[in-house]
C-alpha cells in the first residue's frame, strides 16, 4: 500500500497523516481526485485506527418522525408534504408517538432520534409536551431530536432566540441535537436544491449555541448530487472549524443522495466507490471529530461494512421505524437487531462496542462461543 500511495502522488499527505498533522483544503481536493481509492482508504484507516483502534460502535435506538408536513420544498426530499391533508401527509398525535416507545418496553433502548418537517401550524407546546411525555414513559431515554433547520424555523415562528428556545426544549426533555439539514454549505448548491431553507451560517450558528450550552450534536453532509469536490471539502472544513471552536460534534455522518420519488430523480445515486471515498476523505480531514458513521440505512449494509476499513468506526444503530430514506427509495432493511450489527462488525474483522448517544460504552459483546 505504501507503493500505491507513492504512485498516487500522495506521499506528502501520507507524511502528514502519519505525524497526526492537519490536512489543507488543497489536500482534501487531491484526495477526492486521487485515482487510487485503496490508497486513500488505507490512509483513512491509519487515522481511524489511531483514534479508535479496531472498535466499531453502535447503539440501540429508535427513529421516529412526528410530522412530514413541511413548508420547505427541497428538491432531493421524498419525505415532505407541503401541507396537512395532502396525499401522504401525516402528523402523529402524542399518543401515537408515545405508543411507539411503549411497545418497546422490553427493549434496552438508549436513544430516541427524531427529525420532522417544518410544519407551519403546530404550536410550540406540541413539541415540548411530546418531549416531556417521552421522558415520562422512559426517564432514562436520551432524546436526540430536531435538526438545526428545525431550531432556526422554531425560533422565527415562535419569536424566540436560539438560546431561549433550546433552554425551553431542554427543560422539556431534549438532550442533544441531530445533524441533519446541512446538505451542502455552498450557496450555489443550496440555492438550487433547498432555497427555502436556512443557509449554512444559520446551521452553524444553531450548533454553536447548542455546544456553548453544553449540548452535544452530530453533523452531516448530503453528497452525490450536484456538488463539486471543492464544495465538499469546503463543507467539511467549515465543520472542522466549528469543532475547533466548540468541541461539540460527536460524530460526522455522510448521507448519500437517493434519487427516487423526488425532484432530482434524473440524477444517478452515488456509487459504492464514491461513498467509500467520501467516508475516507472525511476521516482524514475531520481530525478533531472522533467518530465517522457509515449510516447503513443511507449507504447500504454491505457498503457500510466495507467502510469500516475506509475510515468509519460507527454503524449508527438498530434504527427502527426510519421512513425518510426509505421513502426516497432505500432498499436497506427497516431495522437491524443488535445481534445483526454485532455480526456485521465481526465479519468485517472489527470489534463491536455498544454505546449510548454520548459514546459511553454500555457493553463490549462477546462472540458466541467465546
């Protein structure tokens, strides 16, 4: 592999990686353009193993979406419906949401992950009472809810500052923020694919405020549509800069564009090769974010498993009930059991570690017969 790195013209980057140095914008572009994927992946694996060894994390989580009614009309989205009553629109009652948690009383869930559409008519109490009710059912559950886009929308709609809003949501039970809604930060791309959603600066500012309040979050990038390699690198480095400032991001999740059932259906989905490269370059550029997720719902189980040797150290979790990606045409399972995930990790030659949302280790499963 050292010879392949040399042949790819990446010797100087390899020296930086070996020394634990920081890569530049130009380095990032070169990694995306390098002809040898395996050379890039090998470099990413060096960084991955220096940070996380052979450990690969997962958690026991539940994904729920309260509403898909959304006043934004992002071209890539198959989940949203513009108004209540439109075909396919749904807004769950509190009791419907609570039932999804209650029916899993026998499961050792540690996290509820929730994102929603930007519903123009729901009162703020809908969200606070939802959080409070979920905590009442299971006080120990970690509520990882809302994107920065939702927080920005709430702040404008309900006339609150970001800090005031987050304080009230946290008092109701919110524990951390999700990373969705980042898409690509470049104004050129956002104007074309999500023009009626808040911009990159607003996304960054919401996460900054949450981090300053002691709340953790994740961050994302939607890749494989109309963005350039330079725009990907710019996106990653803006996340890295905020992490330098706040240290609040716990993981980065590249999200593969899915073209089915949306307004960008003429574009092809990103290939497995592209996905592995995005994961690898992300690991190399985001030297200050501890974990890179290969979200199996987005990229597929087989690619996620392979990604554990291309920089990724986390497969997300059991998920359960996810609809956003499946409405966009994802053919992945709707749920994986912890045993399924453990076996996927072992089959890839890695060590499974069950974690909570904050990456505290819950257990290190032993192989059957060990």
